[in-house]
C-alpha cells in the first residue's frame, strides 16, 4: 500500500470515528455544551480560525455568545469572551480550570508534563510550587544574590561607559535583556562555561519556538505517529541536547561540592542538597508531606 493510500485510509477512518462519536454523544448524553458553530469531521472548527484567530473568534462570539463551544480537531474547546464570564473561569471556579492542556510539547520538552508549567493541577503541582516558594524563591534566597546583581550591573555600566567614550551606538533594550539573562543564569546555574551558556540559550529559544508552534498532533492525535510536520523529531533532539548540558552542569556542581568549592549556592546547589537530605534521612522533605 502506497503512502498516499495509507494517509487517505487514516483520514477516512478518522472521519468515520468523528461522525460516530458525534452521533453517540448527541443521542446518549444530549446537548450539554454552550452554543457554537457546527464542526467538520476531523478538523472540527480549525478552519474557522484563519490567519487572525482573535478577530475570527470575536466575530463568532458576537453570534454565539460570550461562552462558546468549539472543537479544534478532536479537542473540545470553550471560548470565553466577556469580563463576567472570564471572572467565572479565572476566579470563581479557577481550581476547576487550572490544569494546562495536554500537548505533545509537554511530553517531550517537560519530562512528560512534570515541569511546573505543564503539570496537571493537583498534589504534584502543589508540591512543586511549595518547593519553589519555600526553597528557591524566598526573600532570603533572592536577597542572597544582591552582591551578584550589583556585580553584573557594574559590568553593564562599565561597558556602556566604554562604548559611549568610543561614540558607539548602543541598543539599551538588548543590553538590559542580556543583563537579566546573565543574572538569571547565575542564580540558576552559577558560573558556567561560555559555550554551555550559548548552547543552552539557543536550545531554550528553539524550545519556545516548538512550544508555540501549531502542532496538528495536538488536535488530531491519530496523526501524531506520522509526525507530518517533523516537530516530534525536533522535540526529541532538543530534549536530548538539554539533558546533556544539564547533566554536565550537575556533575560540575557535585564535583565542586565534594571538593568544598561549592560556595556559589545557586539553585542547582539547593536542589542537590534537598536530594541529599532525602537520601540521608530516607524520607521526603517537609514540603512534600501533605
């Protein structure tokens, strides 16, 4: 069977499944969703988004109301377009709608959705938040980096003086962005080799592109195995490269700690110390205990 015939068969099977599922849902459960436009087989309402989704969604909301149901591929979606409705979802019933959507990027770029940005709302996510608030982002911890921030700011000011003396054009926005990047990197990883920082920055930029890319597999799951856009291949490559760099950084921190040189006490050091506490006492840290 040719590749074209295989793809055509998959499309037909998907259309059949979509039609049967729609009929079964309508006949057994009845119409429980808010009003919305009729969805096509397989693609649902994706074709209605167009190049300017915000304008098209606004136009549809004027017709179907401030709480509108759509189907993006196989994903049921509720579109909220009024302040009153948004308050219901984001404030009154925020815990019900707190989880992030399951997307392919979270599977390959967030360790199966274990990162706090993509983790499902529940005990695991709450424990991860406690870890950040009690161990990493406390006022004492942030204040401990004051000297580092002053040092980095001094480096920036000195470089601006030199460029001003040479009458060079300076992009202040870019310089401030680089300053924030340097401070953040030192808070997280301490002083790393320049090539590691450059490689990690490039990988983070590529990760953001992949997370924000339109991935047909997120909306039509049975097409995910085909990797029609090549996104899964790129995600796997990025994930492996990030793991390789992070493993090197962690190994260097472990070596510094064993040689009593780990005085920078960045976030990696804090995480390693928590891991050692857990191993030594054979119990979970207090913030992980309900």
